C-alpha cells in the first residue's frame, strides 16, 4: 500500500516538473495520471483512459488545422469558440459516463480502492473514489486549456462560453424534471438536473487545476506547428490540399511506379 500511494501521488506531481515544451508537458500529464487511474481500475478503465487521450489528441489536431492560421491574429471571441466549448462538453460527459453510470453512489465499486486501503473508512474511500472520477476530467481540462493557449484564444472568454452552455443545458433539464410517474423516471430526471448543476461549479475547479498543470508552456512562437510536429512526415498533409506529402528520399519516378 505504501508503494501504491507513492506511485499514485508521485504521478500526479511529477508532470509539474516536466519540460515546458508543449508536447512534452501534455505527454507528461497523460503518463502522470495513468498510474493513479490504473491502480484504481478493476476492469477495462485503463483502456478507456488511453482511448480518451487518443481522441483528445485527434481533436486538438483537427482544431489546429481549422483555426491555426486565423487564431494567431487576434484574441477576440468568435463563433468558432462556441464549437470549442461544445466539444469540451462532449468530452467532459464522455469522461463522466465513459466507464459506467456514476450518477448513483451505489454504482461505485469499493474494490477499486483496496490497493490503497483495506480498512473500512467511508470518508477516505469516498475521497479516493472522487479522485478516480476526477482524473479523466483533469485530462480533458488540461488538453482544452493547452489548446486554447496554443491557438491564442481568450481563455477566460471561452470558459464563460462553457459556463453559458452548461447553464442552458441545466435549464433544459430543469423543465424535464418530473414529480409524477415511476421512481425510475423521477430519479433519472432529478439526477440529470443535479449532474448539470454540479458540473457548472466543478468546471471552475477543473479549469483552475488545469492552469496549474499547463502553466509556463513554451509554444516556441510557431503556434499550431508545435502540435503537428508529433505526426510523422510521411503521414502529414500538404497545406491546402488533401494529398499526403512524400518522404524526402522518395523521387517522382518512384511515385509513378
């Protein structure tokens, strides 16, 4: 149990000491969150975290291809920032419901904390379960915050866009709350409304924590090229066209062959 605590807490702290290079810091955050989440896992949860990290990386590549050139000119809010907020909400809900229904306390498995403690302590076990629930959220928020800095977007402006979208979703689910019908229908309507209200408050905590992890990022002045440098050149795409570029050692004759 001592080794488990050291591995989990050390993995959460070590990304702060990683190099400030963009890709290095993101990779350190992913690798730092993985040990703690793996130690909490009892089934396929580590595969879910890996799939979530891959989906986030693909989303960041898409946004840099779409907004890369125009985002370096100004930092005023635009309609494209609404798309960023909607995408964050999608990944946020994916992180919440990706490994099961967490809307009920009864859905938690206490066996996931047995690697940390075997003594029955409701407060400690509840805190550990909340930490397990927070790790995917933190990964999504760190990628979102670093993407905003990479694209030179107004962080606080986009944060308020996310809060407005969350409030609109809360109002939508408020009008769907039922006080008649079966207990299942009433419980589901109340849980959806409660989850969205909690998300509005939880977003501020996640953004503050992600700013700590992504503080001092070195973008090198080349903007979106920092993210795309992680793609092999043989799989890169020429700017403005859909034709994959050839490696430098391939000639035109070999291309025709």
